C-alpha cells in the first residue's frame, strides 16, 4: 500500500499526514494537526484537540497509544500502524 504520506504527526511521530497545517486527523493517535501547537510549541493548548497540549498528547500516546483517553476507541491497533513509517525525534 503506497499512501504517499510524508508529513509527520506531531504527536505520535508516524508519517500519517499528506500535508501539514491542514487540520488533518492522524489515524494512528487521533491528534488533529494544529499549526498553533507544533512540535516546537508543545505547551500551547490546542483548541482543535479539546484544549490538550502536544506535550500531554505525546505522553498519552506513550502510555495508552492514543492522543487522549477519549480517542482510544478510534485509534488504530498497534499491528495496523505498520502501514505507516515512523521517524522518532529527540525531545
Ligand atoms: Zn499521530
């Protein structure tokens, strides 16, 4: 499957987005891409993500595999994430 997705989700670090800054929803963690809360603004509250900060969402993803508890029912199970590439970043 060639998805041609080469933009990285700020929350889970998977390459799940076709474009940044376009409010795309990440299918892996369900973080909504928000230009106001990019990787370099991890403590800004994201209105698109119900007031979560990116830092909180990243912690949730590490802990439960979703950007927040409410999204846990929607995210891809770990075995389905293999469709996407992941590039880890240093904090
Ligand atoms: Zn994500």
